[in-house]
C-alpha cells in the first residue's frame, strides 16, 4: 500500500534535513516546475516533490473523475503521501490550485503541517458579491468551452496570459509544453474543478501560519485576491513579489526562494 501511494503520486525525496518541505504544482503543471526553487532547500530540509494524480508521471489510471470532482480528494492524496512518509510539522508549498489543496489538507490534519506557503493562491476565481476573484461567470464558461472544443489551441492561447513576462518567451514555451503533455480529458475535468471551486468557507478553519506569495501583476489571481486571503487567514503574511504572471517560481525563482526562506527563518528563531 505504501509503495502504491508513492508511485501513484510519483513522489521523489531529496535533501538532508530532518524537517520536510513538500512542494506541489498547479494546474497543467508537474513537479519539474519547482526545479529552480526546491534544490535551494535541500541542505536544510527533506525535500518532497510529487505530481497530483492526473498530472506529470503520476498514475493516470488512478484518476477517477467522480472521486476527483472536488479538490478534497487531492488533499486526501497529499495526506496519504505524508502519512506514508511519516511527516509531521512539515512545510507545505503549493502553487495556485494546490495552495487551496494544502489549506484543505492542513484543516483536516493540522499536526502534519507547521507552515503553509501559498504561491499565487485563489480560493475562488469568479467574482461574487463583495468579492473580486478576477473573472465573471461568463468568462470562466467561455474559458472552459474553449478548452472543450480545442484543448491544444486553448493551451497555446492561455499560457502567455498565465506566465506573463512576454520578454521571456522560453517561460511561456515551457508552460505550454507542460499543458500539452497533460492528458486533455483529465485536464478538462480538472479545469472545471479548479475554476469553479469555492473554498472561501474553508479559510477561517485554517490555524496553520501561512505566507501568501502574490505577484504584482497576475491575470489569474489579482492583488485583491491576495488581500482577501490575508484578511481571512488569521495567522498569515502577504508578500507581493515584483514580477508579473502567475508562476513566480519560474519567472522569479530567487525572489520566491528569498521570501520563503525569510518566512521559515522567522519561524525557527528561538523566542527570547
């Protein structure tokens, strides 16, 4: 069973430290997206990388659309991986949709988490009364319809918007390749789960200290979303990185590493 869990999520473990730091990727991505950030923590932490079921080199046959019709199932997978590796008081770093997956997991089993790093998070992408998510319901429907009719064409159109940094086309190319290597049927299903999710009610239940890492210009998660999260999470810090796009771990890895380090070092300082 243990081996199956680790294979299912294509788990890799490196690093020398006693405390674990778990990195989880966003929609259309895989664990390779952390390669510019994760190695910086290997000297001090046990670095755990994984692919969400349905992504990267995970076990695609394990992707049951009924089970994965909510983000909760992915949170349960993360907890199973942590149980199998016997992780407690771990640092969790989640990008985009995986930030919310991490919140759900930490609410369910708080003892397994010491800190959460939420990179470009959004509890809801759709605007609501007194809430700015960044998109009108019609925008999201249009986006999902475009995915359904031509996934590869949609990938080519959306990745420059997600990545930002038009002066660095190699970043968009990498994201586009990742999107294109994702099984389109799974991607379409996971997109609906991601873009129609509403995890706002879960936020007040989180008692783990959290760092919200926001990009200064992000089409998918505007600054208003970061500010909302900061208000809703009782023990949180908001850091705005001076970069554009939705993937600072690719576009601004040094700034991302520095912000995470600072957040974790404050936690490790002894109380005088």
